[in-house]
């Protein structure tokens, strides 16, 4: 049997591509995932922030399309965790006033509410941010959401299966071989044939394609997150402090997720520390205490780390790698908020229904380019 399409990797991007494939009318599509469950790698480790406050206009479109797809998943399942609106407060030093204003204006031009606050307004709405420096400015984006990527991905797969998708879990693809009339997908001793293959293997994508001789300009780097126990509860939105890169995400009445940005050096997706390191664990609570006295009583529940994929220009890699072979990856650490749209876009490109030459995965030679964070307010770093 030859599949019309095999999609490799069932994170948020791959499961979204799979649903889009079934909706496009394909009838023999296989989604292959190395792990026992869908969205069990980076997608499961994410903070789940979905914000319109992204630096590239194209990203705003992708966030908005992704939000529609998260909303659809909520409507299918009525699982409230899939999409919850908390709003996000971005805190910045006065020297960033012009940048905040520019971003606020850009969002307002698109009909998205964004308010610039001084410390009085910050304290009025969120008095628990009582340790924030009095000079601090806040950009309040009330439409921002928190999502549960795993619940979303499970719902996307269930819906796609209803429409005929085949799924293989616990099956790691070892190699891809290109033939004149098909792509051969090697899983152990088994060889599956497909008209086309779309690789959505997250930070493994470069490794997998590298084994077939295609060198993607993507380098995996490490991102850490902690879960803090707030025994007395709290009243906070999602918060992002630009000066320290610390961000907070509500996670139930007594639990808050806290992260502090990224470790900008390359990691092997098959060999990296998946727990938070000692330095992170010993400093993250103190960073939160600098924002709110509510954290004085907080304790570290647990911490973990996952990987994100950096590209030379911080833009995703979406498109054709070779005849019949396509890829969608290069999340830059904010691929949950754009993933549903980018999985869908990857599928459309593979089917010839969309063209995005500026995202051509081979547009850069690769090699030893500097790893840079993607989720920033600045266009230039
Ligand atoms: C700590 C942390 C916090 C984050 N917070 C946010 C956030 O708040 N908001 C946001 O937008 N983004 C966030 N991100 C980024 C986000 O998690 C990623 O951008 C997103 O999950 C990428 O999804 P993906 O589907 O491309 O990758 P993944 O979820 O990693 O999926 C790739 C899948 O491919 C599978 N795979 C790999 N190789 C093979 C193979 N050879 N054969 C078969 N299957 C294979 C893997 O098992 C995996 O399931 C965060 C990331 C981390 C680590």
C-alpha cells in the first residue's frame, strides 16, 4: 500500500497538519509518532501562552488562526482547559516605552485591544504585583489566552480519525529514502511507502532529515519551566517581565507556572537534561518574589525542560526539502501559539495549495549560526 501522505511527529504542528489533511479531502494519510502518546514532547512541556504580542505581523495572523483552531477544539470537546482567557500583562522598563507603544498601536490597528498602563493602573487591576518597580510600564492585552496543547492535539487527532486518519504511536522513523515514485519511511525493519512525506518532528526534524542528507538550518536549544505552589492562592494574569524574561502562567488556584527564558546553546534532542537545572531551581522562586509578595510563601513543586528550534532569521522553516519531501519546524520557542496555523500551512504547501517561498526551509546554508530567542518584542536582537 502507498499512502498519499505520511506525517512524521504528532506534536501540535503534526496533529494540526493531520486534521487539515483529512479536511482537504485526502483519504489515505498516516500520522507516525515515536512516543506512546500525541503531543508528549515540547508541546506537553509548554507554558501554553497564546498572545497577539508577537513581533512579526505574519505571526499575529498565525496566532489568530491558531486561536480559531483551539476554539474549534474546545467546541468539539467542551474541555475548558483547551482555551482559557486570562489576559497578559507585559512589564517593561521606561526605556522601552516607545517599543511598547509601537506594539500597542500595531495591535489596535488590527482591532486588538492593547492598553499601556503606568504603575497606578497596574496596582489597581492587579494589586498583588506589589513589588514591581514603580517606574515600570505595563502593556495589557486582555484577549490573550492560555491553552492546553496536549488536550488540543488529542482532540485534533480524534477528529481526524473520524475522517479516516490512520495513526501509529510508539513508532520512531529511522530514515527516509527518496525513490522516483515515492518516499520510503523506514521504521525498524518495516518500510512504508508514501506519495509525499511531511516532517513535523519538532526539534528532531533536522536530525531526521540530516540522516537523509538534507541539512536544515535549525539548532535546538533548551527552555525551562517550573511549577510553584501558592498555598494561599493568588490573583494574577499571565505576566511577562521583559527585563528578566521571567513569565508567569496561572495553572489552577494554588499553582503558578514560572519560567525565565532560554539557554541559548545547542542541545541534542536525544540527550539533554529534561529536568530544570540547579541554578534555575534555586533562582526562579526568588525572581517571582521580586514581582509579588504573594510568592513569599510559595514553594517549588517541580521543574522541567524541553527544547525549541532556532533558525538563522528566527522565522519558521516551512516547505519543500526535496521532491515529495516537506517539513514544518523551527518554532523559536513560541510554537504552541502559532502551531495549529503552521501545521495547517505546512500541509497546504505540501499539497501545492499555498506558497511561502520566504519560509523555504533551505533558504539558509545552516551551520554554526547564533541561537537567538524567538519570543521577544524586538524585531532586531
Ligand atoms: C518549557 C517550554 C515552555 C514553552 N512555552 C511556550 C508557550 O508558553 N507558548 C508557546 O507558544 N510555545 C511555548 N513553547 C514552545 C512550544 O512548546 C513548541 O514550539 C511547540 O510545542 C512545538 O510543537 P511541535 O509539534 O513542532 O513539536 P513537538 O511537540 O516536540 O512534537 C514533535 C513530535 O515529533 C516526534 N518525533 C520526533 N522524531 C520522530 C521520529 N523520528 N519519528 C516519529 N516521531 C518523531 C516527537 O516524539 C514529538 O512528539 C515552550 C517550550 C518549552 C520547552
